[in-house]
C-alpha cells in the first residue's frame, strides 16, 4: 500500500510539497521499514477502539485520514 501511495502521490517524496505530512502504520506486530512511515504497534491489543483512542492521542495533526 505504501509503495503505491508514494508512487502515485509524488508530493510526498523528499523535496515534494507535502513531504512533511506524517504517515503512520498502526499494527499489532508488523512494521514497514521506510523513514517516511512511523510504526505504531499494539502487540497486546485490547480492542480496536482502545488502540484507536491511544493512536489518536499520539497523532498531533489537525486532520486525520484513516484507511
């Protein structure tokens, strides 16, 4: 998914207009090794909603696009 995101949204590339937009991967155990992606892991997940509340507390942006 991230490969297609960076390929098709060229302004996210280094030097692009939106290069500083934070991108997060919320997961239980997997990671995506790219400096543009911040991994947030919940290896001992309680529930999807608890994880989402905790994630939103960590994300300090005006808007969130959740996919």
